[in-house]
């Protein structure tokens, strides 16, 4: 996976998760991006670093701990729910009357 300066690509994260579950990388398939949502997920830690925060858990270890927590927590209500809505673009807070930004389609 291409990662530098803390940058991780969505497809790389998906491959890491597949490996954690001992699934072949062929399980990671490319689909059409959801308008708005999948253009990028920019998360920076510069403000945390300016406060003295330092990473203490490597990516691989943190991913394993996260997966272990979800598996132990048994979030059945979430996993059994209707996940189709997660696949639709939602550029505004659902359930509000906030209008989408110019050029962004309204949620379905």
C-alpha cells in the first residue's frame, strides 16, 4: 500500500482489513464512487501534534485491536439493520433541512 506522511488510501485500508480477516484481496472490488462521499476523506493530526500528541500504536496493531473490539462487542443491532442507506450519498445531515452545497446533489 502506498502510504507516506501518514497518508492512507481507502483501497489500501480495505486491503488491510481483508488481510486481517484472511480474505483474498480479490474480495476488495472497485465500485463507482458515491457522489460527494468518496472523493476524499482528509483527516489530519497536525493540531493534535501541536498539543504534544504522538502516535503510540502502529497502524497494523490499531487495526487489529479495532477489529477485535468490534468482534467482541457483537453490534448485532447495527449489523442486522438496513445498511443500504450507507451506500447512498448523504452530503447533508440526514433528517435536517440543511441544503447541500452548490454543485452537490441532494440525498436520495
